[in-house]
């Protein structure tokens, strides 16, 4: 799943952008409540880069599984997004360009949009790579707190290997899928660190 090198790279990216003071630094920390409800714990760090530009670094990570369980749902996903704000960062409308990459290991779990209907009888593992465009809006609740809603769509290339059962290792096939459709859906709680 997520290797030490990938975790170190993510930490370096986050630390790089949290030390940028040249633009009157504003940093937001947030979590997507929809993804959390679907079993994908996540956190985002968004950094102001200019008068109408921010960079959102979002990571999802779920490393847990039980050997006794009949299903498996392990994954990590990294989804950076460059955002263009219509007014000023962290308030009102924004448009985004996002990229996504990750790995997964899934069995006996329903996925949205009909991806991998065979997970009821097989285990799939592989990697995803893609990107898309998004639109969102952020409401200011107080000087530090906000709520954000966002929808995005795009292209994702999904590579996979299929295995006979949740825990056994016999590979029964491999391939890839091309997915066009929703790539982001978020209602997030936002906390501003100024």
C-alpha cells in the first residue's frame, strides 16, 4: 500500500507549502465528511499562493483490514488541486484543476458508479491515475471556520489484478479500465490557520 517513500514525499510537499510566507500566508485544514462516511478517512491542507490562487493537498488513507473479515477495503489516494477563486481565497466560488493517484485492495464491497461489480466474488488490487475539473463554494461561518461544497469530474485510468478470493493469492486476471465521470464530491469542514 503506501510506502515510506510516498509518505515522506507527501510530508515534504506539505512542509514546503506551509513555510511560504511571501503571499501573506493563509493555510486551511479540512476534512471531507462524505468521504469519511464512505469509509475513506481524509485530511486536506490548502495553502494560499496568491490573491486568487490556492493549492489544496488532499490525502485519503485506510490501511486496516481483518483476516477474519469477509470483505477488504484498503486504499490510499492523493489528490492535489490548484484552485482559482472568483473573489478571494477561502470564500465564495472557486474552480479547480485536480490530479489523483493511489492504490487499492478491495473485495466484497460495493463501489459507486458500477466500478468492479465482480468484487462480490473476487478481490481486486491495483492503482489509479487521473485528473479533472471541479467547481465549489465555501461559506464563511466565523473568522476561522467554514463549510465547503465541491463537485468534480474527469478521467481516471484504473489498473487492476483480480484474485480468486479475499485472502488467497491465486491471480485470475489483470487489466485496466478507463473511467469518465465524477472524480470529486465533497462537503468539508474547514479550519483556517492564519
